[in-house]
């Protein structure tokens, strides 16, 4: 038998749906081909490798092949997952001729699964729509001692990790404009993977920050609004503000000394130079 199951059965546009396909068989298969499901109005991709294990049903032992797909609806409304089919050849190990093309053809098809896809909620903040299961935003590279020097670049790296979202759907990362420093973004680095049956996406952006004057360099707070599909509530990922104390460059001129006022005595030659 072939079973298809979707989790969840109600989802938002862009939210990952985990479609699990399980093939149960208690016969010996000489060969077999398991197709892929199809969905109109959604993106679909296979997640991870097929799992093979055994289970008991009504006192009978079955072999199981389990496969996961990530489905991302592209529009609101009803969504129907068209199930795949399995076609194979069963053989009897006690029949010597069955290994020479005399096996029995077997096939199975899963039932259709219907998904209710909801539009982006009104409570979601403006900007990028990020319906994720988990999300983390971090900024690395701030000097541990909180100090820097004019003209010497500081390399900052902002990283966004999301579960239930492919990296293609994550927004580009940027630093706010900094007063007292020039910012030069590096080439973005992206990647994807999986955590169990859930797709994971990462977007990473490096920045060369070059202080242009001495004093306090303030790096403002960075926020990213996203929608937690587990709690069905909006959330905000935050990188807290940082302050860096910038010293003058090594080649900075010494501060000018005011000329002595009229009538003031001139320092003797033996006095130490400033």
C-alpha cells in the first residue's frame, strides 16, 4: 500500500508543508519505481534521503520506504496534492523461475490530499513575508574590547538562519547607515539543507566597516519581522545596538598647541617638548 500524509493541512502562502510518502510491502520485490507527487500552484522539492525500516501491522511484518517532500504554496485557496504511483515486480523466492522475468506485477497509488492555503495575515508587518518555524538573526565580528581605530576596517558578518524556509525566500541582509564610518558589503553567501523533514535556509552577508573619525561609532539595532507558523503569531528577530570606541589613526597629527599670549614668558630650552 502507498500512503501520503501532509503536515499541516492548513498553511499560509509560502509556508512549508511536509508531505510524507510511505510504501508498505510484505512481498519480495525484484524491482520497483516510486514516482513523485505533483501540485499545481506550488513549488515542490524532495527533502533528504529515503528511509527504509520495518513495522508490524495486524501481526504481519511489513517493509517500509519513507520519503519526504517540501511543498511551498504560491497562492491562497484550495491546494490538491496529486499522489504518485508505485509500480514493481514481486517475486517468490521459492520459485527459481521468478528470477528470470516470471514475477508478478504489483502497483499502488496513494489518496489525494487537500490543503487549505491562507493568504498573508493582516497582522503581519510590512516588508518581506517570512512564514518560518524558527528564525535566528545574529551579527558577529564586533571587537570584543569594543575598540577600533580610524581607517582600520572592522569585518562584521550578519547571518540569518530559518527553519521551514528555503534560502531563496529569505530577504537580503543590510546594515543601517552608520554615522562616522563607511560600509562596504561583501558578496552574499547562501545555502540550504534540512533539519529532519524541514527545509533550512541560510543567508550570510559580510561588511567591511571603516571608521572615518574618532569618537563613538554607534551601530543601531537591526530588526527583522517574521511569522512563527508554530504559534501562528508575529515575531521580531533583533540584533541589539552596539557602540565601538574609535581612536585616532596612528598617523594622525598631534594636536596643535596654542601660541603663547603676549607678555607670557617663553619656556626654557631645557623644558621637555610636548
